[in-house]
DNA sequence: CGTCTGTTTAGAGACCTGTCAACCTAAGCT
DNA sequence: AGCTTAGGTTGACAGGTCTCTAAACAGACG
């Protein structure tokens, strides 16, 4: 459907050594910066935290929207940014849309930050 | 000298549970988002990676500037952003300025991302 | 004082965040 | 089926923020 970042050659080990080990290449830096940028907004960070800590591993948008002071379209926009950064994924199930975290992506970022 | 973010009640454990454990409060989200935002630029991410992976744990600005295609003032600006985010610190030593990473801050972010 | 290193300031242009309005899909009802 | 209502996303636009450069500034050394 829409573009999504892929850092997850992680499996191959091609990506994501801790920063303490080696400096980043220009290309890697760009991909990773896009993911960090997605986390660089308080609303998105709270959204991700609600999704990630949700029971059952997923949460309905209808539960997210009322938790914030911004309008529905704004939440939808932030979710799209997180989606395109590859940090979450969502799908429609009947009337409602449900979102899940993508743990590998978050683990990749954590690894970069040097929790070796 | 200048303001700097402090998340590092980390020592007290007051902060920074993994997102999988609990959703973030509004205040925490704001502080953490500011740190992630600092990482949300390719140039800054590469700067941080060079600083963090430098031998001896620190690096001279004079070694950073020539590695990028942007002008000196721009590098200086990005370093300031990283400094104010609490991710690095630097001091003048004679003619040159040297920068070091602040590992606790990076570890705090990694922990948030759930590498429990 | 003159030079070299690095930071700060000021400003132009691009990008991001939030809102309103329009749209699409699914479900319920006659 | 057709009509209506509700949940979410998309598009267009205003206002603020970020990134970058050029020029002026400050600190260290000869």
C-alpha cells in the first residue's frame, strides 16, 4: 500500500551495530534518522507507548483518539508517520482499525544506541 | 552554560521503563521526544556515531567538520543541538574543542525502546 | 596585533504540525 | 438493494519550527 522503511536486513547482520562499535555510513544514517525523527514528537511517542504497552499486543484507534487533546485527523496523521517509519502496522477489522508495534524495528534502534 | 535535558533520574529508577511495560506520561514523553528529535537528522546521527565510536572516547571538532558536506557553522549548530539534548558534552582544550558522548542518556533511550 | 579555530547571530527557504472539509469503507435499517 | 450513520483516512491550507549559509564575534597562540 504505502512505502515503509526497511532496516531489517538486521537478520543478515548487515545493519545496526552499536554506535560504540563503528561510525554510520551516510545511507544508514538517513534511514535511521527517519525512524528517530518519527519518535521526535511527544504525541507520536505517547501513541507508540500506548500501542506497545497495550494488552493483547494491539489497540484500537478508537481507544487512542480520546486520550489526546488533538483532533481525529491529527492522530491519524501521526499514526501514518509511525507506520511509514516501520515502527507500527495497522489493519482494518470490521468497523475499527487496530494497530500493533513492530518490535524488530524498535530493537534495531535500541541496538544502535549501544545497549550491547 | 546552556540548558540541558535531564532524564537521568535514571539512577533512581524513576524514569525509563521499557515501553512494553507501561505507557508514557505526557511530561516524560515531552522530554524523551526532545532527545529523539535530536537524533532525527542524518547529519546529527552521523556526528553522534563518530563521537561515540571515536578512539579514546572523544574526538576533536577539527576532525568532524571535514567529514561532512556542510559548512562549519552548520556542524557547530548540530553539535549544539546534541549538547542541549544531553547526548554529548564538549570542552575547549587549547585551540581545539573536544566532544564526548554521554552514555547514560543513550542507554536511557535504548531502555525505553524496550531492550529490557 | 594578526591568524586560526570554533561559536553565535540574522535571515531565506523548506519542512512539520494542526484544523476543516471531503471522501471511503463497513454496518445497520427499511 | 438503497439509504443512513459512524469510524478513519486523505487533501488543502495557515502558522510555526528547522536547516542551512553568510557575516560578525570571541578565545588561544605566535
